[in-house]
C-alpha cells in the first residue's frame, strides 16, 4: 500500500457539496479531479447535471466533463477506459487523482473493474425478457436468488437488465455470476485507494435538494430542457433527472409548480438510492458534511495518512 500511487475517491449523494469540497481537497494535496457523473459528460446539459461551476473548474483541472454530445450514448465501459487513462496521466505528472461523483456504477467499475461480458446468448435473453413481461420482474429476481443469492444481494430487484444478465450468465455457464465477477480487476488491485463519502442527515440533505432544484429553475432549467428536447437525445441523456419532469410541463401535462414538485421528489428518491448503494461498501470513510469546512478538510487529510 505504501509504495502504491494514491487515488482518492470522493463520493456521496446529489447536493451533498462534493464539488466544492473536492476543489478544497485537490488544492491541499496537489490533486486533479476526474468526474464520475453519467450526465456531466454531456455538453449542453449544464444546469440539469449541476456541473461544477466554471469558477471551480478554473481553480482545479476537471476531467470527463463536457466530452460528448447528448445525442451520443455513453456507458460505464467508455467511462472506465477514459477514467483509467486520465488517472495514469495525472499520476505520471506527480499529482493525485481525485475521482468525484455520485454515479455508483461508475465508481464501482473503477474500484472493482467490470465483468468482461463475453458469455452471451440472445435467444436466452429474449426468453428471460418474455418471462419478465409475463410474470413480472420479481419472478426473475426470485429465480436469481435461488441460483446465486450472493449476486441477487448486490443487484436491486428493480434493475431488470442486470437481473436478466446475471441469470443469463448463470444458465449458460452452469456457474454463479457472483463468482465469475470476482475475476474482475479494478483500481483496488493497483493503487493505494482511499474512499471518502460526504454524509448528511437525511432531512437536511432533502432540504438542500429542494433548494438546489429551486435554484436550477432560477438558472434557466426550463429553457435548457426545451432546447435539449428539440434534439435527438441518446437513451442515456434522456434518462437524466429533469428531462421527464420539465418535459411534462412543456407539453402542458401540469404547471410549473408541479414540475418542481416532481423533480424534487424524484431527486430525493435518487439520493436515497445513491446512499443505499454506497452503504454496501465498507471501505468508505464517511465524513460529516455539515461540520466546518476546515475541520472537514483536516479530517480527510488525516484519513489519507491512515
């Protein structure tokens, strides 16, 4: 561990203050920031993704922000390739990479690697999809629990795509998806990794989310979404929080206040899912985001020495 180059992760739910704190930390430890945000990669989706401000980006170099147009698909495999490349470049320049974001899948892909999905059968997958439509996603999830309980524990029951994929691998290999995935290689095998999480008392986090959404509308969220919907959006871009909620207002399904309500509610639900995802990782050093920023910074730096 001592001789390995350091890679720092700063994770947490949306609106926890990761961007501001990441810049403070980067200045303190001679770091550069790599964004792990599945929406911030898109140009023109500035307000909707709550990207780090230009003020922050001028202070510390940020990578993997504004790198593709919203019409292009972007996925975890592309992120993994580009993030690994940036990490090597930053370390080569004697700086410390700080990976910042709330996209759990992106974070885990870097930490643990991704399963090289060479085992595929389109016919079997279609059959599983048909079963899901006929009997419901819970039926398939229960099948996975019987075949590979460890894999089922790490996949959300509503994540039908991953449930089907895990079942497909199990049925084709006559083995367990969880055991095959253990053969992955991530940063944990190569670097001295430290993972910090910004922790918020739930009600105060939800208050910050509500305030952020109000600010997003003040900054011109409706205009931004209106412009985006005039374009052909990729499936990934279209799934961004705010597209559906503001889109409903733009076509007259409900008024502006209702759009705000939906976005606040759905963002709170998203934050809850983020926290549930991250809580499974026992290596995260949780920091109280509400404490004085200097104390917060000192605590993080102390954690780096452990």
